[in-house]
C-alpha cells in the first residue's frame, strides 16, 4: 500500500479533505440549497409516449393558474442551428442538443421535455403541468439496438443519414454512424489460429444513479447576462452548451458549480439549465428546477444497452493471433453513444497482431445516453473478457496466465492506432497471480472464481490553476475542476509537493466560469492528472518568481573568500543561481545566503508585492489505466442469486497521490460494476415506458450486498506526468461484469452472455 | 472635458458599469442580504458612559431568555498581544484594535462594545441586551483635544506614554505621539518676511455618513475555518485584522466582500467581524450583525475634531518665505488619528523654503477615528488656505495669483521629504484663473467668492489581477478591489486598452480572499491607479503568452522572396518578432503572417490550451493630486445661513479613465466638504453623550442644498503609471471648507476659524 516515500513529502499521504467538514455537517451548498430573492420554482412537462409527433400544445389554462408566472415550450427557444459545435472537447450537434432539452416537432422517448412552468412554488408548478394540453400523434417506438438497425424499423429522425466509415451517405437509417478500426490482417490471423471462439452478448440500459438529482437555478438578468448555478461535472461545458442553445456568446453566461452529489459522467450534458434560463427571462425572476428520481431515470443519460459480437483466435500455446468485434450500441434518442470508446478499449489489454473492430451508433426511443464511468468499455470488456476466459479454458490455461502471455506493454499498438507508452498492465496480472486471494483455493459447491482485465485510455484536456501566496507562507489555490472524488485534496497535494510546503498550507477553492480560466469537465479520469499538472506548473511559476526576486536581492556586492582573505566583490546573481529544496532557497554562489519559503512570503510586500502563480495545461502525456480483478462467487441453485464471497481489484494507478481516494475510486467503480453485472437494468414495456423508474424497483447494490472490496495499488508511474499520475476513477468499472460472468461460469458451468446476470436470468440458464 | 482620444480607444470613454443593472434592480447582494441556513442574529451591548471602569458583567439573565443562543464578553476573546502588527499597509497595535472591538477593563467612549448576544431573531437579541447587567465605575470624560493635552487631564490609558519625535518617553499622557517635519530654517524665514499671519482654527468631529451601515456575517466552521461576509473596503485587511484579534493564522480566515453602500475610509477597520465570529463559534451557527444608525454615529470611525495653529510669512511681492503649523488631532479613544497625513498635506501646494509642521495625536473619550476621504487633509487645508487668503488680501493680491506665484511644481520638496515628480497644481490654478466662473463678476449684497486649493498624496500599495481568456475573444478579469466608485469599469477599461479589445469584452469580477492574491483596501485613491496598473500588467502577460505561441506556430519554413524568386527557407521566429497593434498580431519577418486577437483565442485549444495572465503590483510611481475650487455664496444676515450660488472644482486628474466617474468622485467629495463646512458635527453633552446621533439631527447636505457642482478635469498624466492615472477620489474634499470660509469672509468681512460654519456660528460672528 502506497505511503509517503522518501521521494515525496506530501504525495502518498492521506490527509483530510478540505470539504470534509462542510459535507458531514450539511453546510456544503448543493444546487438544491440555492435560494435567491424572488426565486420561482420550475417543473418540466414530459412526454408520456416513447415516440410521437407533437400536433399542438395549449398552455392557456396553465398560464391562468394563480401563482404560475410563465409557461414555455420549444417556441420560446431560439431556432437551433444544425451544425457541430465544439463544447468542451466534444463536438456536439447544436440542434440535437437543443431538441433533447426541449422537444421540437417530435418526442423521441418517454420523459422527453415538451413544456415547462415557473410558479411561486413547486406544488403550483406541478399542478400547472396537468393543465397543459398536448395533442400527440403516437408513433411506434423502437426500443432495441438490433430492431433499430433493421431496414424496416421506424425512423426516429426522418432526415438522418448514416455516416459510413467516415463518409456521409444518403441512406436514411437509425444507424447514425458505422466506424471501423483495423490492424493487420484479421482473416489471415484467424486462418493461423488453432482455436477460435465466437460469441454474442447483450447488455441492458443502466443508470449512473448518483444520489443528487439534476438541478439548475438560473437568473437571466435585466442587463442580458445569464447566471446559472448547477450541479455539474464542468461549469465551462455548461456555459458553452447553454450559450449555444440560447444563442448567447459564452461571455454572457456565468456558471457557478455547486457541490455535486455524484455524476459518473451523467452530469456533463445540460438538461435543465437552458429551460430554467428561458423561464427566468420570461418571468423576470430567478428560477430553480430540481428533477425527481423518475425524471432522472426517464430523461437523463443512462449508459447504452448494447449487442456485441466477439471472435478471437489463438495458437495452441495460447498466443492470440486475431480478434474481431462488432459493437452495436444504443445512443438513445439522439446520436452519440460511447461505442467509439468501446472499440478503443475492447482488445487493448492485449497485443494482438490482427484486429478489426466495428462500431455502430444507433438511435432508439430511449433517453439520450450519457457518459458513465469508462463509457462503453464495460460493455465491451464483458464480451471480450468472457471470450478470453473461454479461450483459456479451451487451451487448458490459467486465465491469468493467458493474459500474462498476451498482455500489452510499452511499444505495442492499439487497434485505434496509438502505441502504448510505459503502461502497467502486466504488473497488474503479476500482482493478481501472486496475490494471496488467487493462491488460496476456493472450495465448496456452487462456487467459482473469475478473473477479468480492463483498459481505459484516460484523457488530458484543458485545465487552469492559479496559486496566490499569502504572507504567512500558506497559499490559496483556485481551480475550475468540480471536486467529485476528492480532487481538492489531490490537486492541493501536488501543489504542496511542488512548493515544498505542508498540505495543510494549501487552501483549494473551486470557482465558477468568472473566476478561473477554461477548465474541462471532471471526467475521463483527467482531473488529478491534468488539473494536478496545472497545479504543479502554477507552483513552479510561484517558485520562479521567488527566485527572480531573491536573485535581485542577492545580486551585487558580497563577502568572498579570496586566497584565504575575506574581501568584498561584486557578484552577479541570476535566478538560475537560486536553488530551492526542502523549503529553503539558497544562493549557489554564496553559501551564506539563504531564505526559507516562509521568510520570503513574510517579506513579499518589501520584495515586489504579492506573488501569484498561474498555469494552464493541456497535457499530452496521458497514461492509460489497466485493472485486473479477481472475484469469488456462490450461486444459489434454487434462485439463481449470486453472492460475492471475495473481491480483489488490482490496478495500475500510476502514482497514488492520495491512496485512500484511489482505493475509494476503485471500490466505487467495482460496486457500480457489480450493479451492472447482477441487477441493474431499465425494464421497458412494449410502449417504451420504463416500468422500474425508482430506487425501490431499480436495484442498486448496497453495503449489505457486498463483502469488503480489497484493492491492490500497483504503481507504474506515468512518464507523461511530473508525479506519474494516471487517471484512476474509470477503469475499475471495466472488469467486474466479465469477472462475475467468468466466476458464475466456474460455479455453474453456464456461460453468461447477457447482463445483468440477475437471479431470473441465471436461473433460466441453470434450467437450460 | 476628456473624451476618447486618438491615443486611446477605450480610456476616456464613458461606458456603462458592469454592476449597474444589479444595483438599480436591487439584485446586488449587500451584507444585509446575507442569509445562511440556521443563521442567528447578533446585537452588541454598548456603554452608556463615555469613560468608566467595568466592575462586573452578569450575562446570566440574558442567557436564560428563550431564543438566546449565546452571550459573549471580552472574556471570550483571546488575550490580545500588546504589539504592532502589519495589517494591510498600516501597522496597528493588536491589543488596542481588539479593545476597540470589545472593551476590556474600561469603556472609553459612549457606544463602546461591552457584550454581544446571538439569538434566533433580532428582537430577542435586542431584548437580551437589556438583561445584561454591567456595573460601571463612572470616570470623568475628556472630550476635547486641548483639554486632553493638559497635564491634569484624566488619562484614558493609564499606562500609555508619549512618543516624542520618534522616541518613546515615559511621560504618561493622552498625547500618544508628537511628530515634527522640518525643512530649511523657519525662524530665519519669518525674519525675512514682510507680512506674517498667525491664526488658530477648530474643526468638529464629522462622520463618513455612508448609507449602508456596518454589517458582518460569520461562520466559524466545525473544522476551525472562519468565513466572514462583510461590507468592507478591503477583504484582505478584514482577514488580517480578524485573524490577529482572534489569534488565527490568516489562512484560516476567508473573507468575502459583499457589495458596499459607501465607505469613504470608514469601512476599513473591523468592528463587528470578530464579534460575529466569536458568537458563531460559541453558538455553532452562522451569526449576522447589522449596526443601527445610532451605533454608526456612536461607535464607528468619525474623522477627528482638531485644533490647528498656522503661521505663514511672505515677502511684499507675495513670495512665501516661511510657514509653521501645529496640528492637534483627536484620535478618539485609541491612538491613530490621521494627523501625520494632515502634516504632509497642509503646505504641500506651495514651494516654501522654510517650514516646520508639528503634529499631535491625542486620545479623547470619543469613538476611535477612522479614515475619511483624504484623512486629515481637509482640517489642515481649512487652516492653511484661510491664512493664504488673508495673506493675499493683506498683500493686495488676487488669491489665485498668490497661489500661481508660489505653486509647487516638479522638483519642489514637500515638508515631509519627498520631491515632487511631474504634478499639475499650477495647471489647476491656471484653469481656475481662466475659467468663465472666475472671470464673471459676483454682484449683490452679502455675496462673496472664495477660492482654495488642496493636496492629497495618494497611495500605491499592493494589488493582484488575473485575466482569463475565453475562446470567443472576451476575457474574465478577477480582482480583489472593492468597487465603490466604479472601479470594476475603470480597471476593466485599462485591461481592454492594453489587450486592444472592446470594453464590453472584459468581464470584471470582485472576489474574496480565497479567489485572488493579496490586494490592499480600496482607499487612498489607489484602486484605479494600482489595481489598474496590475490589470495592465496582467494584460501584457496575456499578450506575451500569445506572442510566444504565435512565434512557435510561425517558426520554421516559409515562402521567401529571394532575388525576385519565391523560394522556401527556414526562418526562426521568436516572440520578439511578433508585434501586436489594433487587435492584430503580425510577424515582423513575414508580412503574410497575421492573426487577430479573436482568431488566436478561437484556436487556443489547439495552440497550447487556455491562456491566463496574472500580475501583482506595488507601484512606486504614485502621482499626487491637486485641486483648486471656486465657490460663490450668499450669507443671510438675519440667520447666518450660507447658500451656495455656484461651485467649480478644478482638479488635475492625471488621466481620466472614465470621465463620468471622475466627475462623480469630484462632485461627491465637494458635497461632503460642503457638509463639513456648513453643518456637520457631533454635538456632545458634558457627559460625553452625542445628542444628535441620527440623520434627522446630524445634518448632511442634500441635493436641495446645492447647485449643480461643475467640474473641470485637467489632465497632467502621471509619469509613474502606464496610462497616467493619479488617484482622483480624495483631493476634492480638501478645498471646500477653506473655499467656503474664504467666500463667507468676502461676503461678510468676518474670518471663519471654526467648522462647521453653521448658521448659529456665522450669526454669532456677524454679531461680534
């Protein structure tokens, strides 16, 4: 387990999080806590149909209800342009983004917004929704990716045409995009294979399930400036998306991020912000909207259901020679599933000379999918890692040994092109193989042990950090990264390490779009990596200025020893002559001159004034993350219920800045993966209505469902980061579904090809 | 009148203020608007006696009142150390600062805080004050500076000894400090004089009279961190003062400045913040306190009453040869009157070869004085400028001509040492002499015209500015300077000018101590000067980074004309080869290469990521400000009431960044000076109780009392600032009292030696 090393004083320790007290006492201000003078409460009317044409909307009765201040429909939105806009790092079609926020001519899923009300309280607003008359022409819904891909399927977007291998075609279809990644010659590879396994898999729609629902408070001020307070993974992305939808320059939109009660990728896209904004402009007052849990399930981004075909071939000695996959992902009502990421991850733990991966992004009458922790990779790994397990079995190999034999390492190429820098996949396999868990035999009936690996590429993107130095030697750190998993601490720790001061002397503050430079979302496992990188650079900017000032102060006449005699001489001191280590600046040309960090800060006012360091980062040295998980299960043969007996998650974390938070990220990812694997799914009726849209009916794992999840942190520092950081938050959700499928197979002899492997599904398999 | 010049595109224009809409619609959040969950309301019990020993305080009955959550006295404060601390730019004795916030063993003025209550509402808190039993031993008060200086005067601080000309003595006295400034040989100078005038003057205690009362909301969090929201001229000074009084490191105190409804120097020192903090710590909840107007008058910083002797000598030709002054200023209950500033200003409009100025800082049983717009200078100018008027009369000279003859200019020395850089005093005198107002004869009975000049040195101090660049070519500017007089605009304008972008493209935000580097108070007329300087430097930092990026982009192979033939050559481009003018970057080595500012910002993400500029300033090139005022009055011989017929204020403003705000500052300063001159004073009874502590009885001028105040902006750019800025906000209050005294003399033949020259005083003079 990582601890502070000789190399580092702060990194690797486990200090208290700066926001801890506020969160445990309830003082932290979440979006739901927003109160502004004269504030109205908004509610959104949502479609009862999964697919319908809107023939008319009559809001007159709702507007007449006492307490209702305004009612809006799509007519109150500017006409959205049908063009791609760069919102954050992702290009998004503005028209489709806007149409998801408020339905235009058609509703495309049950829960799609069709109107909104602002009233003096939430009850009146709710009542007013019932007075809005919407006339629909109900259309047949398409609810499954394979159905949606059929030529005769009802079309969601009548003018949408397929993009085929990068080329726009004129084929009208629900297939928005077909992409392909190719390496080597897969057909030739399969001819050389001694063993080939080909299987198909299905995964269900799953929700991010953050505790805090979406919310937005907006004030469209009389001077035309729009203020938004919201729960988001990235204030600047909300700013850009809202500006595009509302037709404003970004500089006219200020977004303040409130504390966030979980996001997991689901709090990146805007839902309520533009609605609250337009309600505010029409009503002339601030408006707050908070979603109910039903709205969360029915109208915010789940992760896609998918259908995946995988074919893998190996030589007798276990060496993989070819792999092919076809990933069909539901995008929901608008294009943009994470199928591309699934393609990039599906075979990436392995060095395979010949590969082809096809991805299909397919619209269906379900809510538009959103990112969810390593988006797309879990679906993919369920398929590929189950096939790997079957290959190992067929070859009579230990499932970790076949991974050790084929594991990717520095210099190997991914199917999507990049060559790996120094990575730690093999180190995770070694650690798993040597772990006491794996060495301990699992005995007893209906029990089985499964393993699986996973990959997530992680991202860099852009971050800004400003460090202001206080006279008492402490510093204030200003950042734009939403703190979800403890990043106030992990970023402050990197600044402290660079500055050579204690962690407690760094006070981090997360501010909104008016207070800091552009910073991308907290997502893609980028924050501790990229914002931490910026914090390090901002710290260097502080030290650089201190050295410049000390050089000026020390420059000039000084006592020198010359031929045994002390004499005075003029010595030119440049910033390069000033060193800094262990909290002390020294003059390389005069051992008698030194000042501590705190001495410098105490004298700042007499040495040129305050010191502020700034840095923006867009780091290129992103380090991919690998994990290998081991799980033991027992399957109840009478009910199909799967009980997890033991779970060990091994992961290359690069450098664990704050090991407790790294462990927490891993445990959290595993828990969510277990939910996907064993219980979670959106259950739809034939009309496309979700029938389990509550936490009573949508079954997420609780602490009662799980043993203590053990983590093993393998540290293979990322050479592309000054402290070796890799992202750690996403890859832990990748292996669990496959690991559990493999464990259930070992317990039951039945291969799982569908998730969730709920008791009913498992029981059916047992009875096959 | 200054307008945009060919030289500048933004400076000199009159755009709308960024905070305008919020202020006219009532959305701006002032301290009184603070609401926090569970917030309690605090009230302060204040001494009914001007001077008394506290024998006991019994809070039991108050604590027992339902709704009261806690009661505090000085016992709940840490024992304050008797030492000087550098709080902002001023060294302050921590013990005395603390004792002013909460009385220790003695109360030293009526209104001195002795206890405080926090309760669930303000009415219960008020009621609880009445239940606190305080036993006093009443002592004789001393209420006048001359009485206080007597050997037999009651001593406020029994252990306080006089500092005499920089040396600590062991003399126990109410005279805290006697300072002296000397230039040349005044005795010799007076021997050479043909005319000598010597007079004595008195000025009354006057209040800053800002509309918004003091307020403070504090939350002492469970993790030990203290949050303060308050109306202040400087969040960092509140942070430092509160930290000292409470015995906390500054980094444990976060101060958020709310909008401010006027300060004028009176919102620098803390009063309520430490009280609300300790109430919050004891109650475990946030606490808000707002002062009543009576508390404002009785317990917050007025400007000192004073007694001033002035002696000036001139040759027959009007040339000044010697001047002496003795300034005795009331400090209030604790040392620290602005007498030093009065000494620095009293003779500074003139080049006089021989000068001596003595200053006395004297404690009396009145509230501790605070800064008030050019603190100390108005009292001083009343005395010196009246004597100048009498000298002119005696010599048969025009009062502006004697000023033209003796006016200070670049290279002349001030009594306190510094030599003037380029200043614009003579330009103000010329402009007054040539003004239509001065050229138009004043006729009619009981009418008179007066002139007077004034000087304020202005200050620099420290500021920090961060500029974050948006992709659409706009920027966000983060600053720590409280915006009182439109400085969001005047600082944004300087940033826009430097960046070569429109004013509307700069969005300024004032943030608290967590969000920006150290920034001194908005005061001393420093903000547009010093924070503007930092904004300019931060803008240069942005341009520097853009040039670096463009140099990298443009570096390398390019098409070159060589002997009439186009050929490709490798050309090294450094940042020095990149020019920027009129919003366009160009390459000095290749005319074909250019990019606009907006083109660069649109491509930032592909050119190295976001750009943030930062600068801290501690500018040394402070430019002093001079003003010359002309006023016409009519005096009612039956009542003594003075009516102002016409007023023209001429001022060297350096460079008027936003001329409307400069004019507003001048008009505001004149109005306040008129109040001092004609009506405002604290009226005390013999017990030291102020008997006019309300806006009904304390008479401030209203628009009905004044004609339109005309301003003349003379622009002599300050060579110490990139845009020539001098401070403009303070010097306009300096001449009015003297100008009015001189006008009344011309109308009545009576010399005024006391301010206010209220109807009663003038009538008495008329009846002499």
